[in-house]
C-alpha cells in the first residue's frame, strides 16, 4: 500500500489558496480606482427632489371631467445651470396616457401643470420621475388621488305618509345621486335642506360617502293645512345644487278636537338672556296635558322652528325685541290655539 504524504498535500493546498487570494487582491486594487471614480462622478451631481405633486382645487377628480394636475421639481442647489432631461407622469390605474415634458435647460422650470381626464372611479396612483442629466441626479416619487362621481347631482324625495293628524311625525328622506341616477361616491360638501310651501322646516341628518348620499328628517310640527315639501341639496362649493319634485302632505286637525289654552311668561333667571316660556293646558279642567309643538313669533316673523312641548311647557331662547307671542299647533286631541298673552319686550 502506498503512503500519502499528508503534510506535503496540506502545503500544496495552502500555497494554492495564497496564490488565489493574491490574485483577488490584485484585481481589487486594479478595479478600485475605476469604481471610486464612477461613484465620485455620481456623487458630484446635485441631488433633486419632486417637492410636491397633486390635483389643483379640489383635491379629488370627477370621473369623465378634466382636472388640473401639477408637480414641482427642486434641487438642493438651484444656483447652477437649469436642468435638462425629461419629467414624466406615469399613471398606474389605466385610462390616462403618460405625460412627459422635455426640459430645455434654458431656465429653471419649477412647476409643471397639465390637465387629465380620469375615466375610472376609485383610487388612482401615479409616479412623477425626472430622468436626471449630467448636473442633476434622477429622482422618482409616487402620489395618489381619488376619482369620484359628480359634480352633477339629482335630488329625489320620499315621504312615508301623505296624510297625518297634526303633531304626528312625517319622515322625509332625500336621496342625492348623479344626474343619471348613479350613486354618488365622494363626500358631500353641503347638506340637504327641507322646505314646506317655500319655508325652511329643517336640515336633514345626512350620510355621504362611497355608499351614496341621503338625508332624513322627522317633522311633527307641520301645522294644519296642505304642504308642498321639497328637498334641496345645497352644496358649499364643489357640487351642483339640485332640488326634488314637490311631495304634498296634508295635515288634518284632530277629530272632535278639545279646546286648549295657555299663557306666556318671561324667564329672567339669566338677566342677560331672558327667555319666553309657553304653558299650554286643557281649557276644560282635568283634561290630559296637551302635546305637540308651539310656534313662537316676533311680530309677523317666526322665531326659528316650532318648539316641542314637554309636560305642557315650551321655551324659546328669545325674550327681547318686539312683542313676542306664540301659537299652539294642536295635537291628536286638541285644536290649535293662539296664546294671546303677549310678552313685553322688557
């Protein structure tokens, strides 16, 4: 059997390893200057940034409608030559072609503006990128915006009852859609107001968002008579005003109505803010306590909305100015009545 000289083998392996390491070190020394030079060339360019990008007012877009989009390009040091290269908008949700500006280097072009027309509802992402040039580094940054329905609106009205007895509540519900009847997807910048015979009767409790817009109001203070009720969506700025078709509600007096009476007093517990208090009771002793609402007046003008009776009492925050009086509107047992005891202004 032939013997293997292990020490010699280990020596040869060690020698080979030393040679390989030496070669690697030599190659590193040769390539290091070129790598450092390349890194140095990149570092010498001025760092740039996409300072901001977004939609002009409002901050969202309406589907199928043009909207202005802008971006601003900046650099750590803008005292040097103006940049060349390209600035590009790339939209990631489809329906909008990329936009590109070629910078000519003649002057610093800080802001870039153009119009886009989104075709799809929902969240949109896009990227603004600058290609860089011999003086400035490239940069890229992503942004987002939402596309909603609008600004057209259409308001429709539903009422749960056509005929009620005075003081019985009527539920009004308004639905605000697009002009074509599609659900709205954004957020309303206004409210739905309800009117009866041209007079304001309250603001609806509104809900708006991606699920659609609606508003509801329960009114038990319509006086005896016929009322043409209209719901009106009244935006602040960004949407179109719209009003519903009128809905007629008839309010009848109580059958075999009993007579009610009452009086007015002034609550001066706070001398700076006197208040008017209406007390309504059955004209016939021993009758049940009237319910319903009291409408306060100053001269011929109504003082806000009617106030609900609680234990036969209703309070108006107004207790000064012209002579104040009130009308009890009636309920399912009692007839309307005027509270004739006027309250002096002082």
